[in-house]
C-alpha cells in the first residue's frame, strides 16, 4: 500500500464511511443556508441590526445549552443525542423555509426558529466530538479528523457558491428548504450506524456534579483553556463582525450574493487545500503550528476593511481557509489524544461554550457599531486584535512545549508536564 493510499485507509471502516456521507451532506445544506438566510433577511427589507439579531439568536441557545448537552453526550448514547439534534434542526429550517416562501417572515418568528436551530446545534456538537473516536480506529484518528475537516471544506466550497446562484435565480427560501432535507439524510446515516448505542458510562451523580467533574478535566490542561480563551475573544472581536459585515460589504462593494458566495466558497476551497496538505502529517508540536498559521484568520477582514479588489478578498479568504483546516484538525486530534473518552463530551462542551459564549454579543453589536462608525473600522480593529492575541499565545510555554501523543488516553487524566504547567 502506497503512502497516499494509507492516508485514506480509514474509509475501509464501514462505520466511519457511513457517518462521513451523512456529515458531508448535512454540512453542504448548512453552508448553503448560511448564505441564504443573510440575503433572505436583507432582501425582505431587513436592516443590519435585524441581521445581527438573527445571527445572534442562533448562537445564543448554543451558549445556554452546550454544557448540559455535554453532560448528555457523556451520559446517553451519543448517536441518539445526535439523532434528536438533527431532527430539531430539520424541523426548524423547514419551517423557516415555508415562512419565507409564503412571504416576508415576521422578525419574531425568524428569531424563534433560528434559536431552535441553535438548540439543535448545541445538542449535536459535544456528542459529535465524542463519537468520532468511537467510530474511527485509534491509529487513524488524525486522518479521520483531517478527512472530516475536508468534508466540511468541500461543503463550504460547493454550498456557498451554489447558494449564491440559487438565491439570485430562484429564492433564498428554496435554499433553506434544501438545508432541511440535508438533515434528513444525516439522520438516515446515523440510523445505519452499528456503533454508538452504548452510553459512555457515567454513574448516577447529578448533572451539577458531572459539570463540576467536566470542569476539573477541562482546567487540568493549561494549554486547553488558554487556547479556548483566545478563540473566545477571536469570535467576539474578529469573526462575529466578519460574519455580519462580510455579506453587507459584498452587497455594497462587489455586486451582491454571488460575490459573497464566491468569497465564502473560496474560504472553503482553502479549507480543502489545508486538509490535503495536512493529511498524513503529524507535527510533533501541534499547538505551535496552529498558533502560527491562525495569524491568517483575519486576512479576509483586512481585505474587506481596505475595500480591496474582489480577487484580493478571495485570496485572503483562501489563506484563512487553509489556516482554519489546519487548526481544526490538529486541535481536535490533540484534545482527543489527551482527554479521557469518558469525559470528552463534557470537556468539549466547555471548549465550545468558551469559544462561543460571547459570540452572540459580537453578532448583535457588529451591525450597530458599523452603523455608528464604519464597516472598515470595525473590521480593522479585529485584525489588530488577532495579531496581538496570537503573539501572546505563542509565547506561552504550555503551548510551545506540548507534544503530540502517539496514542489516546487510557481513561484518566494523564496530562504531561507541559500540559499542566501554569501559564
């Protein structure tokens, strides 16, 4: 078997292959819907503030329910939790599509349905993070994470580009309906899995006690909470303004939904390229690599702030996509290799909670702040912050000295000296 073939040998495992199909399909629909929802609001007379509120309404329930969802992912069979989550997301997106097909949807209804989608996302994510090590062979976990990241990237390339065309030719509501159908395919794939029906094995302790245990596992690793804190502030200051102001900039400066679809699709192409470049490579100091490459995360914001030509914005989005794929794969593999399986969903719920806890604030404030100052200024502040924050994280010994693990944890917290060194 050639080295290239070995990178894809994980597909010989039936469970991973079935799961992979459902995952890439649902992500294709989701990536299309993210473009469609923004333009559905703008084309129905919505303001920047309306768009900010809707995006925030989807993220807020994720923040509120993530920790509880992490406990459920460590207490209940993770596959069943994900089935419930996909059902909620299919129903909310389908109802949203029907509302927009019937005419201008009232803002309160859009906010409510966006919130329901956020609840589904909160339920799905911690169990997904915990299920991947169950369905992928331990010795192929890095490749599995890279391939899942590439699946996400393929969807990110095709979804926004297709959505940009469909929004212009048909309607944003039709794209939202496609998203709802994609979750049904994901449900079918999950039902076909022959693993994931066993609960991870928590005792009969209360949810509060289990949350405390998850918190202790999370705080046992200084590198884990340090990078989580950095990502929390990134979402507040950099990414949330980009998500709100990017479509507005595309509509104002580059011709509308087709341009934004191209920008987001190019980001996805970069993610695919990053996954291909990383596949089969296992750096010995993964967090040094992730911190260095994520300086590029703010490149699209910088290009939009400067009102650069569209091709420049796309190049910046491509670079950011590469950095995103490398970060996500190495970050997830590092966590899965160092954190015990029986607390993985709870730990990941704290990671995701931290990363997104202030995201709704950033989404809600980005529009009003841009109206009060300017789009360029809000985006430029985010660029400056990313450079400063990454420089600080790179100086932390706990980040620089963490080495990749050859095998996963054996069921207890086994942080090495670099992982537990106080920052």
